[in-house]
């Protein structure tokens, strides 16, 4: 399904509240090579993002994501403008507040 707001046929799950969508603008995105190709992403890639709270060091979150062997194509993005690439079947946005393990990595 292609339209002006989505370039991919995908299931999107966003764990942020409406308030967090304004405050947790920057995030770390990656393709999950383990979860891609089956389950909710059986027709393509599984991508995820960690939306960072303003008081979270995004470099630490990026390092944490990069340290995970199943994560590839890791980038810091503006989640307000980011659109997953074509071929993405599942896209999940997690919340990285100060108590998230990645924030202490």
C-alpha cells in the first residue's frame, strides 16, 4: 500500500505517548536481521527505533544498539521525518527514557 504518508506496506507500532511524540523526537533506528523474514515481518524487513528522551545521551543508545549482533544499518534520525525504507514489513518504536538499559550503556 503506497500513499503520501507511507512508502511501505508495514505494521507500525509506536510505544510513545502523544506527549512523548513531541519530546522524544530523536531516535536510533536499525534493521533487525534476526526478526526479518518471519512472523510480523514475514514479507520483508523488521526495523526498530529507540526514541530518546531529551535527558538521554543518544550516543549511548546508539552504542548499545550497535553492540547488539542482530542489529544492522544503525542510524540516528529525526523520528518526525523518518520513513522506513521500501521493503519494511514491521516497524516498532520503543521508548528510551533515563531508566532504559541503553541509556546507561
